[in-house]
């Protein structure tokens, strides 16, 4: 983890000793478990810093169509791909598996974070002591964290009419993380000593269900993972990448769908909940005043157990001259987690979570970020499984000249 903050500090120094004319936003937050949302804000800031340094100091090959310029842009995107993959690995390990390990009180946790590979190590005894729902959440925690980062980047992209290809590259690596895990799995994945996230997740879901036969297998999970590939943001990001290499255009202009005076962009996601996969449909809506209304619907069915839920995000809900308030409300019906009974006999329950966000503008560029909320026990992306009071505080530096909501 020290390497992450060391690299981040170096990039900050490079940025602020030069020009920040091209800089965008730098959200920095902290919370109790160093959650995926904290990691997402860290790497979104890192992306803004890198883009600013790139625009200010690195060679500009835009507008050139000769073969040598295309080759130079291809080489540059290779560097950006390496950095994006490293960010994905760090998010996956430290803010994914690590956040779940911290939530469950595990000790002596160590991390390996490289450009192409990562791992999280913990004492086998501490893992064996966990409830099987906790084990499944820990196994899927890395992919859950990259899902959170991809969704936060998605919201950044939708907030404007332009998709920066560098944001698109980071989005692609994180959005495709769990898809690559699932489709890259082999029969060896399920060997006891493989320590593969997908093999462990499938085994633990089946163990929790308590049937003698397998209810979730790799083939079935691959079919459900196809829902990830229906996400239009994947193809917009790929096109932005291609457009930069072949045309030298840094940003891709695009349009949201329009319904009357409101604009909309639907996206998709497969969630690896501790009781089985869920399909999520995210409807991103913007009214004429650019107020964001997010309606996220999800449902799943594994081993005779059905779950469903909905999230409603309104940002901002209210605002004044220097302050803004937003609200996130989540409700769900799902198996009762953390119970010692087999899942097939586990009663379902309703649950909810509500989170209030607050932002105060100290100066034109600097504002606070604060979030406080409560959730009952149950699975909600990026939050603890047990009932919990959740808080997140930090600040945001906005050098883009735009005033945003919470």
C-alpha cells in the first residue's frame, strides 16, 4: 500500500509544480474499512493527475495521421494500459479483498501488487473461521471493488458529453476484470490449492446452498456473465481508444438517449452476491437542469433462491449557493445472510440502506465530501454484509471550471 501512496504523491508533485490547465477533478476520501469507494476516488484522482501531466508534458501526437504518429500513439496507449492494469490490480487486492478482510477482522493480511498480477495473503485459519457467506464475499471482493471503480468512472463519463480515451482505458480494464476471470477459468480453477477467486466463489455458493448436487457451475456463470458484455459503455470506450490511435482524437463525443426533456443511458452489470449472481440494470437519468437520477434494478436466481432489489440515487436532492445534498436509497429482498443454516432452508428477508451525501464549497476549486448512512444486514455493493453505520469523509479539488453535485 505504501507504493500506491508514494506513486500518488510523486504524480501530485509533478502536477502542481507545473500547469493544471487541463486538470479535472481530484476526489480524496477515507472510510472505516478503506472500502472500494475510497480506492475508486484515489484512482480517479490519479487518472486526473496523469491526464494533466500527459497533456502538459508528454509529446502531443494529435491531429497527425501518418504511420509513425499512429505507432507512437499505440506505444503511448500501451503505457497507459500498463498503468491502468496496475490500478485495477491495486483496487482488486487492497480495496477489494483487503476491505472484506478488514471488515471481518482478519489479521496478518499481506498484498502483492504488480503490473500484471496481484494476490492477497491471509492465515488459512482466519479464513476457515468465517461464515460461508463471508468467505464468498471475500472471494468475490476483488471483482466487486473493480466493479465499483468502473461504475464511478462510468458516472464521470456520463457527466459530460465527451469520453476521454484514458478514462475509457481505465474503465475497460476494471469493467472487464470479472468477465476475464470467469472466461479465463479452467478445470484447474477448482483444485483445492488453486486459490482462484472464481473457483472459490462457485464452491462457496454451492456449499452455502447445501444441496448434494451443484447448483452453480462455471458454464452457468459464464452465461450470466454475458450480461456484462451488453454494457454500451464498453463499446464507447473501445471506440474512443481506437479513435485516438488512428485519428489522434483525445476525446470521443457521444449522446445520451432522450426521453422528452430527460436524457438517459442504460448500462448493465452482473453482480457476484454471496448467495449467487445477480443481473443489474442501471438507468442513468438526467433532467433539464442536469440533476442525476440513478435507478438501479437487480435480480438473481440460484439454487431455488430468488433475490431482487432497487437503488434510487438523487444528486443533488437540494442545494444552496455553496452547499449541496444528495441521497441514496436502497431496498432489497434476499436470503438472510450470516446464518448457520443451509441456504436452501434459509428464510428470505427485506432490507434497506439510506445514505445522505453532503458537499460544501469552500472555494471555487475546493469542496468537502461527506457521506453518512445506515444499512441493515444484507448484500449491497461495496458495503459491509452486517448492519452498519457507514461514513465517508474527504475533499474534492475541481480544476475543470464546472460546479458539480455531491
